[in-house]
C-alpha cells in the first residue's frame, strides 16, 4: 500500500484509469486516528514533467475546486506525491457509474428522468460559473455515462470536469481524447468549433436517447465514421425505434439533440423544466434510483435497516401505486431474500422505545387474566349454590325433599 502527499493520503485499491492517470480508492489521514475515504486521481509517470500537461492539470484542479454542487464530484485537494507526480483528491462516490447501470437493461422512466435531470443540474451550475477575465462558464466537453456516478443512496454526480482540456495538452493526449468517446460529442465539438454549454446538452441528449431506446445512437466501425455520423447521420426519433417511449420525453430528447444551436435548449435549466413537466416525472427519484441500484447490484449495494424494515411489510400491489412509484416496488421485489427468517439477525437489540411499546400488550394480558379470575369466582359461587341443600321452608307442597339427592348435577 503506497502513500501520496507526504503521507497524508494512503492508496488502496485501483478503481480505474487511462493513458494519462489512474484513480484509486484511498484514505485521507489526520491527527488522532482521523481518516476519511477519498478517491485519488494520480498522473502516470512522465506526464507530470510535461510542462503543457502539468499546466493544464493545474488549471483543471483550480476550476474543479470551485465546482461545489450536490451533482458534481467535489475536489478536496491537489498536490504532488513523493515521486513528484501530480494528483487530485476527490470525494469517493460509493456506487456505480451510469454506464454500468444502463448495461443491466432498460430502466424505469422515472429513474431515467431523475438521472438526466440531476446531470443537467450539475452541468447548469458549471455553465454559469464565473471563470474570470470577462468569461463565464465551464464546459465539461466529456459528458458520457462513464462520467456520471451514482451512489447507492441515489445521488447523481458528474465527474471529470476539465479533463478534455487536460487531454488536449499534447498531441498524444489529444489523439487519445478523440479516440475516447466520440459517440457523445456534439457536432460543433466534432467539427472543432468553439464550444459553450450547449455542447454538453447535446451529449446529455445522446445519453437520454440511449436510455429510452436501449441501444447506441451513433454506432460506426471506427472513430472517423462515428464522427461523421455525429455530424451528418440521421437521428431517428425514439418512438420510431421503441414505440413505448412517451411523446413528451421524445420532444425533450430531440430538442437536446438539435444540430442547429439556435434550436437546441439554450440552458440546462430549460431542459430541466421540460423534463419535470413530463408525465413520468418522479416524486421520489432518489429513492427510486437507490432501489433500482439495489435490485441490479444485490451483491454490492449495502442493505440499510430502513430498507429492511420496508421489505418486512407486505408489499402494495403494483396496480395500486401511481406510475412514478411502480419502479421502486419492482426494484424491491428481487431483494425478497433479505426478508423472512434471516431478517431477525439484522434487527437491533431491544431499546427503551421497544420496551415502551410492549406496555399496552402487558395491560391487555392483565385484563384478560382479571376477567378469567372473575369468571372463575362466579362459576364457583354458582356451583356452591347448586350444591347447597334445599331449604325445607321453601320446598313446594307435595314435593319429596330427597327426590334430587342422587341425581347428577347439571351444569
């Protein structure tokens, strides 16, 4: 296990990487045993010594430090390790990226809308960020499912802001970038034109189209053919490929995918407004996403006590729920193996609150016992009265006082 930043950070397992840098899960170490889990992106040997690349990497760190938003991965620190390699310290998002989730199959429409809406919120914040020198806004330039991180708790965060500028610092890194994800480039980016936030919105439109249809939008045999498809290829309406796609979602998708900049959404906020007006817009998107992640990755997603208690209750039939709630129920059903006899091992020890709840039950038991005792006393009195010999003074005339002496007692 190696360290970075004079021992402030401890590297653990490798999460991924490319030609320029590698990303690790790690620990931020502090005084008195303090530690926090973080993600560390460390530049590969050789790149830190490249003046142009190092300058761009520093610029990325400076921009990323200003992107403080719930839908953007936070950058916590920037430094060099003992070997002189540059590295970024970021928040660690425990979960999966959007590419992995989409690879599991079609997603419920409310989850699709929620994820795309949250991505747009993060991008909208970046697009409006003052950048100084009379400029305004930061363009991501590498929006794709790989750079959308989803936490097990249902958070959606955009990662790797500024990486496109960093990769363009030399001819080698620029060629790697072009070969990276051309299928999510905007036409103006593929054509080498000046970019603004609308370029990122086109990439979001590609992701939305693919999530609704279940297949890739721009598919070709190589990078050049893919870029040609982005620039000139036909973009079919989602309903032409999958008739179940709602018309309102199709309209939003096609407006994001307009090649004409004037016809495309001008801002991310405009796209969010139209998304939230769609018929399948969720009321509890975060919970729905968390449930889908738990369903699709049952061996990885942590099981929360609140979720276990929810599964212990009898499920509500899907037809009795509104449309936005059905994906949550559907996602929960495969986790049924968490319920049943094995659930008891997950329950906490009795608490004062739990003992308080037993009090009414004890009172009911005492009342029942009191009623039983009273009934027994009454029965004893009746039996005693029946066994008592008859009073001669009250015996009817002509009756034989011993006539009933040997007859069995009636209940």
